C-alpha cells in the first residue's frame, strides 16, 4: 500500500505518459461516479488531489490548485496503482524541475475520494458489514457502490462521510495500555 508523503515537491512539467493519462481523465470526466469523501493527511500548505473511478474502471488521482500552476496525474487499475503512479509522476516532475534549475515549495496533499474509490481502497480493512455499523447504510448497498453497480445520492455520501468521520474521531481517542 502506498502511503501519502506530506512533504512532496511537485512541478508544472509533464512526461508524455502523464499527458496521455490526463487526456484520458479529460475525455472521461463525465464518467466519474459518486460523491466525494475527504481524507486529510496533515496541516501544511495543502493541494487538493482527487481520486476517482472512471466508467471503464480505471482509477485516476489528479491534483487541482489555483495557487500553484501545475498538475500531477496518476492512473492505474486500482487505487494503489494510481497512487503509486501519482507519486512516481511527482518524483519525475521534481527531477525535471531540479534539472531546469527551478524549485517548488514543500506541499502536502488532501485526498478526496469518490465513493467507489474509497470503498475499493479501504474495502480490505473496512468490510461492508462493518461500514454498515459505522454509517447506517446497508452492506449490500455499500457493495453495489464499491463495484460501481449503483451510485449513492448526495445524502448517502454525507451519511457515509459523517459515519467515517465519527469512527475516526472515536479511534483518535483510543489509548492502549
């Protein structure tokens, strides 16, 4: 599993493969499913990165920033593959910028998942039955969301987000002795 790096250096350059991947996302923007679940990994200058599943099942991780003039994009068959590609792209871009004599600030990413990508990514940790207990959304419906068979309403996305947030707050209070 690829873990987010909170002190990442990024660039506004892109390799051919990354530009091709961006073309995929641009062409398939209307195919993206579900609402957005936000996962915050820290408190530095934040750049939004969206993790979404396309109609064909390809997962994309894409940055968006009005403050910085660049974009990083990673794609893969799973969230792990897309995240790995995202960080490889970032590293390639960093190297290209260093070779050009340019530097960029250290940044952290705030990841927002569409519902399908969130359920896929955390599905081996949070089972549909466990998520039902946390969110109040029936496990069969959560399974449909995870496989892309159906899309949650905005109200259901809020229920999932609120349930996950409550659960995370509870876990933060745990102290083992």
